[in-house]
């Protein structure tokens, strides 16, 4: 509308609602876009108020905890808050070896931490980085009142470990509330006595292996649910309604049963003296002393999780397949394609949105699965979430748990991004 | 059509889905090479089932289908070499127009260059050359229809089946496509079996029409015969507009039956399907064959005009004739016709041979 049209009739059309060459006005002279915005405002507010409860709920129960977790992965103030003096000195002298002044401040802090009953937390915090140093802090704090100058020698006399440079490196790191050390730990890296980042000893590299195992098992489970779920979904989508409803109930049955019951029933089935082994022995396929170990290892985790996650693959596949007109395959057949070619070139490509949605759903659920591996995974079937739970509940190293969880979240987001690049997220169809 | 040059033969074909009722009852039909045959009928009459059996998607419960002399009951659909156009076009949504057309050639192992040439020619045939790279979803209904047609023809089948291919188009486009399909058929010399429930479509395009009802072919003849000389009441009702007069045969002389109508009046009709004196019959009379005045023929009656609709080229009058309130008369809108007014009573007449005495419904 910025140009005045050459055609006089066209000009009449454009000026019908306002002046030439300006914003279009309503009949009583208000700008049209303002009138439009005003007309829509009430409806927008009402719509917003309707979603407000959910928005608040999601904010409180989802966004905030995740933000907290991400924050905790890089923020641990236990040492710097409870040992303020030595923390300040260590920050002020990042490269100096500890001096008599530093020892004095340390003893002062130890005394106060003992009085405030926070010495245990401080000791635990350093113990994460240098195992076996918990008693160093608690016992020295007990003796701190009796220590006389020169403090350096007194400390060494109280406990020889105060001469260990690793303890001082750990304290130097812990003095900073913001640290990437937990993320480093979660990736099997640590700091040596000089404060440089190095890999931990091979026998202590557990998290990398666990991440890899989680990834591999999740991919295997996703693949299995696809292979098992595809024919079921196809059947569901093509049976007459009364049969497909019944079959759908069978597919959904696992949803209505407690997760715990389903998982323990797999133990009953798969254990060494369980139903499956008994049948195999009875059939003579294996000898009694050769009973298969099918549970409390990776096999158990894969079997039980495949079963539990199967509906999440079947449902999106079903909803996509139901919309595929059978005449496509018929058309392909009439055009000369064998049933296999018709399936591969015509049917399968049209189910891709369902495969994508199902695979993504199952994979993301599997990556974070906790109860089933904990119950039937034994030691070889544990996933990264079990390690996160361990650090939340047993070792109480929440920062490390948060770091592991953050990496998991980051990994899933990267895979999600990859999926978007490869398949396209708008190709996703969940129902 | 003689049996020896028949291209497609249905020989005593029966089809049942549930083992209790027959959807197709004893179907015998032979279709000549190059013929355009339409299966016309109301929904559920078995016409689509016949087409699906010919395409190979349904198996006949009894009987044999022969294509070019070969029984094809045991040949899977992809080896029959029959082109098919589906009601909803069934264009593969994830492939471009060119890929859709290329598909039947690819599965036949035809080389890339030859494929491209054939696809281009097929697109030219339906005047859609510039749409080769579009996806079916980006085309209008009529354009999709043409592509579906081109895809069914691109591998040069001798027989093409069409299952209500124009059902989803608007009236104008449908009529246009009818002519295009007819012209393509004439130009390519292919055999077409066409299924529709639209009688004007069938009349426009076909060499012969098979009218289906209740799993049986009621009449198989040319469009002209079907309209002018229906053999039973169903066909008379189904094709075109038709006035029904119920009555009883009083006398039969040669092929002229004297019939006593419901109001007691006697009238003469061409005996097509009547059993003899005393049997009930239904007279069928086309609205355009009834004349105002007494010059139309031997049969005369009085009509009380109940309703008039002006339709431009003709005037449609609903009148009471022989006690029938639904009697329709089409009066051509030429300068000579007498003035008609609702409520008026006028004489009407028609020829004996235009009034066909058929079986009672």
C-alpha cells in the first residue's frame, strides 16, 4: 500500500478505508491494525488465563527443578561458605604454597566449623576429590583448640596428610563455589596435584562406560520395540474395529499394571530357577547345570524394558498407520510392484513419522529409566540413572548427580537436534 | 461382442465375503478389445467387487476370469499388467509427480533414459509437463486426477480399470474430465472398464453399460438402448427420469398389451416384460415423450397440473395423470407450446411404443 497505483480504479479501492499512502484506517478513522489488536486482546487474555494454571504448574514443578539441577552441577558452596577465611586466602593467592598465615586461617575455620557442626559437610566435600580425607578434617577440627603456633608444624603433627599437595589442590578448587569439577568428574576427568585436568585412573573410569552402555542399551531397546511393535501396529490399524479394540486392550494392558509388578514378574519368569529355564530344561534344550543367566544382567534389563516401553512405540505407529489408505499399497501392486516392493517403497516411507515419534519417545524414556534396571539389571545392567540415584541417595554427592543428569539432558538434546536435522521434527506424529 | 475376440471374460463368477450372502451372483460378461465398458449401479450392487476381482485384489469365490484367453484367478495383481485409477487417486504422497509416474517403470526394470522419456510423454498426454517436480499434495483435485490417469497409462497397459475416478471432482471439472478420458480411450485404443454410480457419466463415455443391481447385471447394452429400451423396471428407474404407472394386463396382442390402470382406465403399451393377461405390470414412460394436446399418439389422458418449474430449455410440469400425482411432463420451451397454468386440466397423449410394460417392482 505504499505506492499510489497508476490505475485510478485501483486507487479508489486502496483509499476506500483511509488515506492514500498511509496506514489503512477503519471507517471511523482509527488505524486498522490497532483496531484489530484491540478486537483480539480480550480473547487472547482469556486464552492466556486458561493456560495460566498449567504454566505456573510447569514452572514450579519442571522448569525450576531442572534449572536448580543444572545450577547445582556447577555450583557447590559447601566449602567456601563454611570455611570462609581459608577460602578467601586461597582465592587471593591462587598459585602460592600455603604460608603460616594460611595455616592460622585454616585452624580458625576448622574451629568455627566444628562449633557450627558443619565440619562433616566440609570433610565430605573434600573427600569427593581426595578419597580418605574425611577423618583428616573431623579429627583435626577436634584438636584445633589445642594447636599452638607455628601452625604449619602443628598441623602436620596432628595429621601428616596436611602435607599432601592433593588436599590443598582440592581445597583450592572447593574454595570457588562455581566449579566445573563435578562435570569433569562425570566425564571421568579429575585434577592432579598441580591442579591440571587429567583422566582418572582406568579402573576408576566408570561414568564414560555407563554413558556408553546407557546409549547402546537404549538403542537396542528402541530397535527391539520397533521390530516387535511394527507388525502389531500394522495389525491394529488394519483389523476390523471389534478385533482391533480387543488387541488394543492387550497392548495397553501393561499400562494398567503396576510397573513394579511387571518387573518382578519378569524376575519370576527369567530367574535361574524360573519358568523359562524350567521349560528349556524340560524340553532338553539345556542341561540342568547349564541354566541360563537371563536376569540380573543386561539381558534382564533389555527384556524387561523392551516389554515396558513397547506401548510407547505401538501407539504412535498405530496412529500413523491408521491414516494410511490401503489403496496406496493396492495402487503400487496394480502398477506392478511385488508386495515386498510395495511395502518398502510405498508403505514404509509413509510410516516414518510414526517410527520417528515412537523411536524418539522410547529412546528418551529408556535413557532415563531407573526402576527396571535397578530391579533386574544386576551390576552389568545398571544404567546412568542408577548412578545418579546412587549419588542422590547414598553418597549424597548431589553436585555430581546433578552433573551426570545435566550431561544426560545435554546428550538427549543433542540427539533431538540430530533427529531434527536428519528426519525433521515436524515429521513427528504422536497421535 | 462375440466370445472369440473377447479380451476380458467373466465366466460364471460368484463372490461372497461371509459365506452366507452372494455379493456377485453368477456374473457372465465378455468385454471386447478396445471397448469402453461401464459398470453402473447403486452402491452395494457388486460393481466395485467385480472390478477388484479383475484387478486381483479380491478372489472370486466361484468361476473364472480370463484376460486375453488366460485364466487370471491365480495371478497376483502385480503380474496382471492392468492399469488402475482409484477413487481417491492413491498418488504416493511422499513422491513427486515424476517419481509417481516413474514407479511402475522402475519396478519393471526399465532403464533410466527410457523411463524419463515415457514419463515426459505421459505428462504431455495429460498436459501436466510443468508439474513433474511437485508433490501430489500441492496439486488440485483435477490435476491429481490427471496424474493418476497418466500413472495408470505410463506403462502402456492394454486394460485400464477406473473405480469412480471422477467422484471427488466438482460438476464442471467432472464433465470436462469425462471428455478427456473418452478422447484418451479413443486415441490409445485401450480397453477400459469403468465403475461409476453416476448415470450421466456412464451415458457420456461408454460403448456399453452394464447396469448392476443386487449382484446381478440387469441389462448390458449401449447407452442408447439402455435409455430408450430398458428391459426391466429397475433399469427404467435407474437410468434417466421415468413415469411409473401401475396396472394389470388385460389383453396381449402381438407385442402390444392392453393394461388396466389403477384408476380403471385402459391404455396400450409395448409388452416388454409381461407374463400374460391377469399379471401385474409397471408401465414406464419417459417424461419427454408425453405431449400436451392430443397429437402425441394413441394413448390419451387428462392431466391436472400441480406444479411447474421453469428450467430454461424446457418446462417441467408435475401433474396428476391416471391418479398418479408424481407424473412428470417435460414441455420443450419452443414458441408453439400452449400456455400452462397450475390447476388447469389439459389433455396429454403419448405413443404406444414409448410406453413400455415392464415387470412390477
